[in-house]
């Protein structure tokens, strides 16, 4: 399995829904998306751009789901409907590779929501490539737990403030997991986007710069004197 994608632009995505049933079963029960969280990665660098919306599903949220993500019926009552945010969402993901954990779950809900639009929206796979990080994790770590919490522990990612699931926070965490799992974050761009309360803290580009303190003339003279002593024993790497 080739775990390193060749896609230039990727959108790390997570959704929260009105019910916890998996895939088509949940859709047959009429469950809907209530939160979408996405972060943008270009050439394996977090750009700081994100897409985040809470959505009024026009139906009640299961108590089991509320216990997982903490999103109440009252909270989403005045949020926009999916049809009202669909165009901006499609524009954000169009042409990108979507990266999601257990992607079939999120994609099935997205396709269901797109299908309810009038006129009907696209199939996700028609406008995006799709990459499932769960499949990658199972390939790299067969027989082990590969949920997001287990992967955070395995790759040393601090998710201690992830008391509840949240689409944007989980997308940010997944971005770190994905980049580490597929070769590391050596190209990570410290964008300063903290991801909101409970998000992964990144250093702001607007932060106060570190003060550079130059050695004094006396300190430099003492340093050279010490190197003279070292050089008497042979080559001095500091001077070579």
C-alpha cells in the first residue's frame, strides 16, 4: 500500500451527525450532518485555512450522539441548514483530496446531504479524491487499536483536551496524525491557527520574536583563549 499521497492540496475532514449508526444504516434512519470541520494542507503543509460550520439538521439529535459530541438540539436550532452552506462547502473541497478517518462514514453522509439538495448536488467522489487514514493505520499497525485516540498516543500527539468529539478539533488532530503517520511533519507550517477552544496550540506568526544576545568582546576573547588550549592537542573542530 502506498501511504504517501501525491495530491498537492488535501482537505482533512471530519463530521458530526445526529446519530451514531454507521454508514448506510444511519442514513436509512434519517440521520443528518450537524457539524463539518476541515483544515487545508498543501504540499504537506498546514496552511491555516479551515472550513467550519454547525448545521441545523431539521430533526432531533439522538441522546447517544449528544453524549459523544456534546452538540445539543438547542445549540443547532438557529444554525444554517445544509442547503444554505452547501455551495461554500463544495467550493472549499472541490478538486482537493479529502482525508478522513473511516472515510466511508463521512463521505456517505456528505453524499446523502448533496443528494437532498435541489437541484441535486454532486457525488463527493466526482469532485474529490478520497483517502482513508483508517486504512493506512490498519496497514501500518495491523491488529492494533487504530482509532484517533489510540493513534494520538502512538504518535505522541497531545489530545488531552479532547473530552468530546468535535469536527474541527478532530480534523486538526487528524492532520497531525496523518502527517506523522505518512512521514512526519518536517514541513509543517506554524500557521498560528489554534483551532479554537481545545484545539491544537500552534505558535502564532505574530508572536514576539526571540531576543538575540550577542557575545561581548570580553566573552569572545575568553572563547578564543579556550580554543587555543583545545588546538594545542591537535585539530580544533570549532576553527576547522
